């Protein structure tokens, strides 16, 4: 039997966190695979949608990216960017976003913008895309990270997407009165995000 890859195991681990009735906002990459796993195996009554506007597609094949036309195949609705983010922030829906990042700190804040000084970075990434909006407005978000000391840092080089900010009540005091990181899924295991303490828990 062909062994599972680390990315496949990450997708399966994240899929187990999803329940029927959850609304899943998926980005490109392993997040897209995890959403498909959740829908096909763990939570068939969940709904997957993409920021490009494909809502509840059949997902007979795994799309290559959120702009792939397969995210529109067999949908209940083909909408657009504004409608997609209206769903993310809808107060009567339990929306969970799958997000990736280059760095994460102990409060679950994410950096997907650059490594080093913003004006003269050693590496510049694609940036937020819809990640900041999803991390701010969704009922919760799950983060995908490769296990690496350079990725789990004391202080982010750049704050792209908010987690618990500075811990305690700082997220709510900033005006983000719902959401926050639910868990961090790595290629070695799953790190719980403890909302009560406002910081990441132990690797499980």
C-alpha cells in the first residue's frame, strides 16, 4: 500500500475537527484538500465554499486553486467575492476557515506577508489574500503549518491575520468579538488553541 504523505495526514487530522452543519471556507493547497476530506468522510452535511464564490460544489475532483473552474462545478450557487465574505462573517452561520501561514506566534497570530523587515524583507510572500478577513470574521479558523522552529516564533516579522492578538481579552477589545484560532495542524500532530488562556496549547 502506498504510504500517506505528511500533507495528506494533515488534511485528515483537520477534517476530523469538522462537524455536520459547519460552513467551511477553504483556500488553496492543503486547506482545499482538508475541506474535501471533511465533506467526504467526517461531515457530509457540512458546506464547503471558496472565496471566488463557488458555494457547495460537488468536488468530484480536487481543484488546483480557488480560481480553478472546478470550484464552480455542481454548486448550489455561483456567486462572487463579496458574497463569499458575507457568508464568512454571517452571524447565524458557524463558519470555519482553513488558513496557512509562514509564521505563527503563541497567540495564534499569523504572518503570510514577509520574512524580515517589511521594507527590505529576505522573503516576500503573496500576502493576506482573504486570510485576514477570514481570521477576523469567521466563527473560528484552523491553521496549517509545517513543523519548524523558524515558523513557530516568539514575535512575528509581520502581523497579517489576527489570532488572539496579545492574549486574554485583547481580540475582543479590538472589536473582533467572535472567532479566533481553533487548532494548528502540523505534519507532526495537532496543537490545540486554548481560547480561555488565549494561547496555543501543547502538541498532541
